[in-house]
């Protein structure tokens, strides 16, 4: 990967093995919750094989599609998945590489469709694809050699008698994990893949199928929920329209739904939406974009919570998809201090985390005050960074600002300071 990183008189860093690198980690233990999907497409056998597409492979972002044949998902007893339900969660199974849970993606989009096809040709399949996830940041939790959970913000109706296409695209990971997920060769299966995620077409491979699991839920007749906050994104301080997507996950068309929301815990005016929202699988989709209000944002984060009620004027009987809560603030610009007396950030890693989370909308500089910082610093993709919107870290002078990281145990985690996936970064003095 080409990096436009300028390094002048560098901070004193112990055990600094590489500033710009892609690390392959191995033997990394992850502790956390263990997941078991209701249904899987591997006939309950332990998943094997491995391919990094589409959840890893390239730090610059990936798009991949899997075509999974019909009538292949079974439960723990070998019974086929039923019809008349919706996909709530999907699962993948990493078999090697590094999976440091949670793996956090930037600009994750997941779509699911059920076309009557038996192969993929390299051209992206788009007809009938429905958006299950559209998130600025998105987390996958789990661990190596176990099922990892991918919750869907928008449930997708599932017909087991039809093939399934899973389309996954993302622009970067907050901390890059290169891992390989279980897959196998199977008749009438296929895959497409490309990097970056915006590529107009990809390469294709016949017969290869990702091994996945899924959870299904019953479809309530009247079920609305908040699937995503669509704006604002990557913005400078100012006043912006706040818009959300409301999804119809029920079996009935929706002619009305109430949308409630709070701003920093203060209840705002309820919106009564009265325009038709069709059901999942409809030609025009099953979501409606709704304007909440204009909100002023600055450098302090604001908490927005949105939820729905009374779809079609009746009680919503499926409530696990009703609510969305997000933390928003403007992208970063200007000068900040790290360490010392009354700093903006106590640690360098706190600053890089905000950079990766919120992006930049102008030049940003960090004055790193004299002292020893015992930490590992990782800077991943920063949205908005450019030749104009540069990022500068300035120390207090050679031998005055020290990053001391000496706990790495493998080549993948020995770097005290890692810049990976973003350009226009300068580290000096």
C-alpha cells in the first residue's frame, strides 16, 4: 500500500519495528461470548478451510459476494430451515489469522438477496438485493475457530427454497485484522470479490461457498424499527439535518408509524409518518428515510436515541429492532494537546481513536507534551484526510517525548506506533 507519510525527527520509541506495515498475527487468544447459530450451511460439521474474502483480505477495503445454494441450511438436528421467517443474524467462522474481538469496520454495508441464479460472473449481482446493514462503524464479535456474530439492523425475509446472495462491502477496519473464514467447494455456489469496495466489478470463482450460520425470527404482521442513521456523516461543526431509515420488517404494508427520539436525553417532538412503507422484498424496498430535525454539532459528542411505535396504529409485537442509539460529534479540525497539564487527551491512543471514529474536516495537529507514554499507538483509516486536511503529531523534542511499548510478543504486535490504512500523516520532533 502506498503511504504518504512524512517522518522527520521522530519521537523516541522503544521497540519500534515498523511505522507503516501490515501485520499478520498468529496464535492470538480471544476471550468472550461463544455463539451458536440456529442454522448453518455446513451440515453441522466443524467448519474448515479459509479465505480472507470478504471480511478481511485488504486493508484498503473489500467487497465480496457469496452465492449459497437453496435448501442447504439445517439446524442442530439436521432439519431444514423453515420458510415464513426473516434472517436476524448471520455468523462467520474464522479459522486462521488474527481476530481481535470486536473487529470494527468503517462504512460497512451488507446486502442480502434471493435470486434464481446458479453462478456469479464477476459483475456484481444487484437485482433484488436488500440492505441488511448500512453503518458508519460496525462491529463483529467472537473469536478464532468459533462462530462470530454479525447482527443485522434490518431483518431480511428468507425463503429456504431459493439461493441466497450475501454481499459485504467495507472501506477499512479501525485496527486491521487479517483473518480467514471457513469456506468450501460446493455445487452451484460461487463468489465475487474486489478491492477497494467501490470497484465497479470483481473477479469470480465458481463452486466456492462461504460457510455461514444464521438466526431466523418469526415475522410479526405489524413490525417497524429504526435500521440506520443516514445523516449527518463526516461533518465539520455546524447545524445539520438528522435523517434516519425506518424499516418495515413485518408481513403487512405500513401506512403509518410513530417515530420518537431524544437528544442528549431530552425528549423531542414525535414524528407521525403516514406514507406507505412496503414489505421486505418489494420492488421499491421496505424502508423510508425520515427527517427528524436540524441539530447543531460541535466538538462535544451528542447522544441521539430513536425508536418507533404503533405501526399501522397497533402495538408492535416484535421489539428487538425498534431502537437505535448513536453518539455523534463533528469531524476533527484544529489543534489539540496530549499529556501534561489539562490536556485534550491523556494518551496518544485516545487521540488516534477519535481520529478513526470521527474523521477530519480540516488540518489537525496534536502537541504531544514531554513525558513517557506507555502504550501502543495505532492509527487506521481516517475519513476526510487529504493533502489539505493533514494530520500532524508533534513531540516536545528528541528524548523528551517517549513512547514506551515493550509488551509485544509477536511480529504482529511489536510496533509501538503503527500507521496503517491512512495517508497524509506527519510525525515530528
